[in-house]
């Protein structure tokens, strides 16, 4: 193994020993990176919102925080709790939103109106499923069973694709004489979309208009999508044209982005570019989601100028570009193979005050790897380690696999050892069995006893030792003129029986490997 790789491995081990951060803190940092909600208390006075909002870990229990706030003599205001629930829902921290809502109900902060019940019912459905939502609904008083709570339960059924329950519940709403809103019809159209019954989407839109309910933007967008997924471009364009002529509709960037997506899939680049121009013209200056989505679509069209133009507009318009924004642009540039521009962007990110997030440089590492430039991928990873920044076993494993395909076994082995050394940082990662077998096979043929011992020891921390590892050990020991009795004893301890391959290896005689065969 070359000295640089040894140095990198040593740094990784030191980082793991000296930079231990609690898992709770790591998770909290991760979720803060993904959120655009930044709380600033200009009066330096702590509020309940300022206390709850930064707690980014979605697994944290908020009830103790709320209880602590009250026990310290602070007041809780219904409006502020509503704001917290709304903020948590917006940030998709639904479990915490439900916890706050349930705390409000339990402590009697207010008497829930049908609106609060509908919100809680929706959160219960998202967290615990439609059966729990159904149970909550059934316990409501008749006064609270309004169009809002009925609608929330319908949404819960639709979310889990409960066709029979959804349609039955819709019929009950009709029988009760509820005035059905676009939201109700949108739920049913979404249901048909999710189960692949696209032909029923347009029928629902027609029924909606027949019943005097004006479709909203989402209604038309769902219908446009139903034609697009069937590659019915003419049908899609017909619905778009109808939508554009409706007096109650203000065309939005999202609809044109959906249309552009299907034009791209149909390889209609000119029409796709036209739709993207219309989308951009309707984009709110501070809509980061819109910028990211359109940048990704421009990448699929192959439009580098569009990517860079929108990125510059986004940087000018948005208060701050977060890591997710950099990732989108990096992935877009990598998709076009413009690594020079991507490298400049990575340097820009490094000079920003954004918190370190490995996913940003990893966008470039993946690009290098997919394009066969494993040297650059490895160099970028080594650079991060030198700066005491975290990497992942997946990234090193990917590079190891690439070197294996190129026949550079020594580098493949070094990178795989680094991946294995980081296994504790990602329990979900599993070493590629094919890469491991190939490395063990080569080590058995050409590696020194120390190299094989070292690699097999590292394997024990990840997946245990199998017969291929023992084959490599025996070959190395025999080649080095050492006894293999201890290895055979270890095999028995690991309940691995001797087989024909074992006997074949034991019959080998020590062979001196010439210098030109060594690696």
C-alpha cells in the first residue's frame, strides 16, 4: 500500500477516535442543513418558537420541551403553538407537529375547532396510518364532523391508496350535502393517478366542472400528468391550452415544468425549451425549489447556459444558497460532463459559510466515478480526509469497485480498506461481495502475509470471515513458508469445513514471487 493511502487511513482512524460527536448532534446538524427556516430573534428574547424551531432532529420528543417551558413560568399562546405546528408541517417534521398538536389538546390550551381536528387527523394519518385516523374521526362529535374533518380523512385514505374506502367516503360526503371543493376532487384524481387508472382522471375533471366546481392549478396539473405518463402529448397539450384560457387560473412555473418534463421524455427539445422559458417567466424571485427544479430540467435538455443563468439569478435573489442548492447545480453540471465548471462551483461552496455536508463534494465524486476518472475521485476523497472532513464507506467502496474494473488491484484494495474502516459511520453500507472476492483472490496469489492478515482483520469488523478469506490466508502463509495449522483451527472455530479447494491449497509448495509480479 502506498504511503499516501496509509496516511489517509491513519487520519481516518484518528478522526473517529478524537472527533466523536453524539449521534443526536449529528442528526440535528443534518436536518439544520436541509432546512431553510432560520430563526433570528432580533430582541434577544427567547420565545417558545425560538426554542422549538432549531431542534432539527425529528426523533426528539417535544413534549418535555413544552412542559419545561411551562414549568419555568412562561406562558403558552394558542397562536404561537399554531405557528409551531404549521412550521413543523411545512418542514415535514410531522411526528413533532402531531406531538405539539396532541400536547395542546391534552393540556387544554384551547378547545379544538373542526379546523384543529382536521389538522390533527391529517397528522395522525401521516404518522400512524389511515386506521388510526379513522379511529380519531369516529370519536369526534357530530358537530366536529364537518367538510374539513371529512376531507382530512379522505386525504388519509387517498395517501395510502385505499380505493374502496376513498370512494365510499366520498359518497358519504355527497350524501351529507357537503359542498365539494377542488381539493376533494384533486384527492380523487391523485388516487387514480397513484393506482395507474389514468383514464379516470380526465373523467373526474369533467365531473368536477359539470358539478360547478372550478378546477384549480393542481387539478389541471394532475390531469396534464395523466396524459403525459401515457405519452399522449396531444392530450396533454389540449388540457394545457384549456388551462391557459381559464379566467380563474394564474399560470404557474410548476405546470410548465411538468409539461417540459414530458416534452423531454418525448425528445421534443424545442417544445421543452419553450415550456422552460414560460416556467422561468413565472418563477418567483425567491422560490429556491423552483430554481432547483428548473436547473435540473435544463440539465436533462443539455442546456448549460440555462443552468448557469438560473444559478446566478438564484444567488442574486435568494438570501442564502444552502447545500441542497449547490448539490442540484453540481449534479446538473456533472450530468453534462462539465467537470471544470463543477470544480469551480465546489471551490465556491468551500469558501462559503455553509456547514460541511459530504453530499456536496460527493456529487462530484460520483460524477468522476461514473466517468471512469477514479484518480480524481480518490484525490478528492483524500483531500477531504486531509482537511479532517468526513467521508463515507459508500464513496470509497465505489472508487474501489472502479479500480477493480480497470484491473488496478492495489488501489482497489487500499480504497476498500478505507471503506471498511468507515463502516461504523454507516451501518447500512455493505461491501460489494464481488470486489471483496476479487481482492482476496489477488491477495492470495500475490499479497504478503502482512497484507492478507491486515485485510482479513478489517473484514472481521464488517461481515466476518468466509472461506475465500481463509483461502487467501493459507496461500499467503504457504507461499511465505509458514505453517497453516493455526488458520485451520480458526476455520473450525468459525464453523467452516475443509473442502476440495482447501486440500488443493494445502498441497501447494512455497513459491517465490518474482519482483515483476509483485504489486
